[in-house]
């Protein structure tokens, strides 16, 4: 087995574990993610070009980072109350307040005409 094939299989397993952690408790989403990951890897199983395989592995790495850092689960606790599940990997950005004195561009006055 080539090292690239082994690396691709390694990333397949990593993505499967990541989706289990990120979507913990959400069976429908876990099932859909499992199916999507499997479909993507099966779709590309016959790729033989080394450059293309490396590109696909990079995509898998990027997907794993994105899943871990961007997905936040919200669980309904009461009718209008949700609890967010924030992990140590979740990206947290500073909340910037709106500046009421900011210079905003004027609204466009030209309206789109109906093309017939």
C-alpha cells in the first residue's frame, strides 16, 4: 500500500472520528456526515495522480479543522432558551460594537428595471 493511500485512509478515519465528536448526540447529523464522508472518499478512490491525491488530503485536513473550529451545537433547554456547546477548539472572535458615527455609503437610488 502506498504511503499516500495510507495517508488518505488515515484522514478518512480522522474525519469519521471528528464528526462523532463535533456532532455528539445528534444522530441524524452524524448519519448524514458519515454518508457524505464515505461518498467523497469512494468517489475519489480511483484517483492515481499523486498531486491530485495530495490536494484531496489537504481538503480533508481543512474540513477537519473547519468542523472542529466552526461548528457549534445548540440544544433547546426551554421554548426560547438554547444552550451552545462550545469546545476548546471552537474559534472565538471579539464582538465588535457597531459605530453609530461610521461613514456609510448612500443607498443606491437606481432601481432595477424589469427586462422583458
